């Protein structure tokens, strides 16, 4: 995995989050997924399934307890993808 | 935001969904008249939102057994199953559950919620994996979280999706527990157990099936989906509750794996709580006997289910895919669902209101549960009233 891959992950996450968010907040890497984007827990879990499929990885939902911002989610996906 | 302000924020979100004065959640029931009728405020209402599937809440056998137990053994055990809380009744009920499922062992828990917490957290731990249906009950999610295992969801009842996720796990499948439910509590649909069993065998996983809503409802003797599908021997662990068909409170896990017994020593939700009261155990034992012999109750229940399901479908409602004791009208917006729910109550019908995110796919549900004690006239009245009110949920609002 390279920096390019990381940027790709980040871009994809921002696009998908924009799709499911109910708010008009401009999404950046520092956006808080739950509090700023008003995404409920089930929507987030469904989004995780989609991301798993896109990258062909398993993202345990318990790993999300450490995820608040888009950057933290991108880091998690990058870490799992790199290890796979 | 401090801790209390966080609660204020969540209260505000709730109030935005439900205007003040609408007590759809935790509605006060003033008096209970029977398995099908109660008083809410000044109204005598028909109960279509209970889990009393066999209608046994007032069964004389159960009431008598509970009375006798309370007279003989007192109001509570005041202790854990591990210490002073395993009476003759608790152990007998375990033997009766093992016999009912033709299994080697059974464990009785204090609630069905704890049966899932205790079984799941006893079976898996950090480094293991649980593969669960996306529509799993909160007790399954909470059990998984308590266990510390990695939690992976598959799309509800979607076997292609489940296999994809199994494949991705690689050799971690060896320490993977798959969890499904006999009947899902929101839409009343059943798990495709046949396919789940094929996949669990192909990948060498362990399977836990929660029969909370299917116990007493499916199968000739009421074992649940395992009996209806003939797959009892293929399921590793079955959990369930006393709080629905058995009309009391408590939970169980049964299995042919001798390791089940070890759960008594490692499972906190089993150990660190008081055991069910003697009256609870006694009424449950009596109810289990009635359940096993209750094919006439199941027949009546299914007649009622089919009658209401057909009437609602013909009335234009979008329903879950299978008829069954849980019949949920799927509604686009919370506002429509609330309106329908309120109007049903004004017609003296109590049903359950389920709003996002509790309802699947962002929808809202007006959820009925049917029982064997409902008369055909009561069901017809409910069906007619739903049909009369259909206009409330079909226009955009
Ligand atoms: C699928 C499922 N499992 C477990 C439970 C928990 O049962 P109990 O009421 O005994 O805690 C419920 C109850 O709502 C349920 O629907």
C-alpha cells in the first residue's frame, strides 16, 4: 500500500459519507462522523459493510470504537488493507 | 458536552421524532384483563403488541404452580446460580429443556438477554470472530461486544453476502461463531437455516441460533426453527427466552457439546446475577409442558397469523416476507407510523411502534404480534381497522 492508496481510501470515504450524511457539512479528514454528519449507528454499520466489499477486507465493527473522524476511519481501512 | 448534556442531546433527538405527550414508548398499562385485553388510560384495548404467542399468561396450570412455589420457597432466591440460587426447580427446568431438545445439557439464565450475553461471551473472546446477521437483536450485539471478539455483520438473511464474509476470514473461520435468529423480531421473517448450516459445515464454524420468537411457534412440538427445518442436530447452541411463549421471564441455552457446562464457570451474566425466583421457575416449567403439548395452540396461532397477514396485505400494506406471529407494516416515515399507531390506539388497538434506527433500512414499523388466544373476530376487527386507516400511510407526509 502506498500514499496513493491512502488518498484513494480517503477520497472514497469522503464520497460515501457525503452520500449517507444528512448534513451540509463540508467533509474533511477531520470531520467527526457521528456528531458532525448526523449519521446514525446503523447507517455507519451498513457503510462499513460497503467498504469491506470495496476493498475485499473484514472490518470488525468493534474496531470502530476508536474511530471518530474520517481520518481515523481511513487509517483503520488502510491498516487492515495493508495487512491483508 | 458534559455527560448530562449528552443525555439532553439524545432526549432532544427523541422529542424531535415524538412530539410531547405521545407516550408510544413505555405506555402505562393500568390493568390487564386477559391475554388479549388490557386498560390503557380510560380505554379497554385489544393487545396486539405483546410476545404472548401461545396466549398462556393466565393459564391456570402456570398460575397454580407459581402460587405453590411462592408459598413453599418464598419470593426470591437472593443469590446467584453459582452460590445459593440453584434450587430443585432450576435444575429440573434445565433437565426438562435438555429433554425437550433431546440435548445433553441446558443452562437456565435469569433473562433471555443474559442467555445471549452469557453464551456468546462464554464461547468467544478477544482474537475470535463472531459473524452475525445485520438485523440481530441488541442482546446478540451486546453479547458480542462483551466478549471482546471481532464482530463482522452479514446482510440480513443474505447467504451470498454471508459466504463472501466467511471466505474473507481465511483460517480465522476455525474460531468463528455464526449467529442467527429463528424468527427475526422486527419483520417476523425466518432465517434460511438450511443454507446457514451448509455454510457453517463447509467452513467449519460453530453456529448459535436464538429461538426467542420461534420457541412454541414453529415445529410440531414447538422447538422452533430447528424442528420446522429438521436441523436440530446441526445447530451447535440454541438460546431462547421464557419471556415470550413461556409467559414468564428468564432464558436458556441448550447444546450437545459437553463444553456448555463450562459456561457456568466462565460466564459473568450467569454468575454475577441472582437466579430466577421460584415462582418464575415453577410457572415456566408448567408453561413448557403446555407448550410441548400445545399443537392445538400453534394451529390456532397460525390461523390467526395467516388471517391478519392476508388481510393487511390485501389492504395494501407492505409487510415482512413471511406470515407469522410478528406482522409488521413497513411505513416510509416516522410521522406516518406515529399517526397510524395513534389512530389504532384511538380505535382501542395497541400495537408496537418502531422508529429508526431500530427499524431496518431507515423505515418505521407498526408491528403487530398475534397470539393463540385472539379470537377470529378480534383479528378481523384489527385487520378492518388497519385497512380503514391505510390512507394515513400511503400519501407523502
Ligand atoms: C431475538 C431476541 N433475543 C433475546 C431477547 C431477550 O429476551 P428477554 O426478554 O428474555 O431478555 C429478545 C427479547 O426481546 C429477542 O427478541
